[in-house]
């Protein structure tokens, strides 16, 4: 975001949607900076973005561990920012979905003006990208883990 003496006003919003399925496979536990089989969740715009919400739902009958990664070079190198354990059937009639940003699941996030944790993304240079992947075991066949959220663009 360019330096300014005025309050930045959001220019647009992006709905974030990503799915993890059996065919996505899984990454080895602690795969360094090059995890395999990740899916793109978010990309910053040129003048910066902020992920305001990020939730996970799943119809998988087994628990899954999802890792979130940030890349500043179009996905060549990814840095782990957090790991979330997703209980079986999260977000279905039996369990609520998981608020990734709001439940202290990823520590060290900055807070917005209301005190809610958010994830700022740089836009200058190469835009930041957020990826997600399943570790330790693939999603069960015919089941899905959904990642949804909202992003504010400046």
C-alpha cells in the first residue's frame, strides 16, 4: 500500500474458496519450504490486501491436519504460518466450522481496529499468496475439506 496521510479505504473484496480432496494428496509432515500438493487460498492485489476471515468445514469422517503457508515468490518457496487440526465433520450438523484466524490457532497475527486477528498480505513486488495443504493423511475418498473466507483489497 502506498504511503498516505489519509485512511486507506477498501477498493474491493474477494471471497476466498479452496477445496482439499483425496486427489489433492498430502504433504509429508514438516516438509520444509517446498510442501507438495498445496492449494492456493488467497493472492494479494497490487496495493496490499488483508484476509479478514478464514474458516474450515469438512464432511470427512476422519480428523485432518491442515497447514497454511505464505509465499512471496509465486509459490516457489513457502513458509509455514500455522497448523490447524480439523475435527471429523467440522461445519456439519454435528459440529461448528473452524474460525482459523479468530481462535488463536495461528499465533502472531496482527489485529484489526476491532481487535480481531487478521492476516495482512503484501502487494508490492511479488504479491503474497496463501496456500493450504493436508499433512499426515489424504482426505478420505469422496469427502471434502472446504476453506472459505473474505479478503479486503486496497
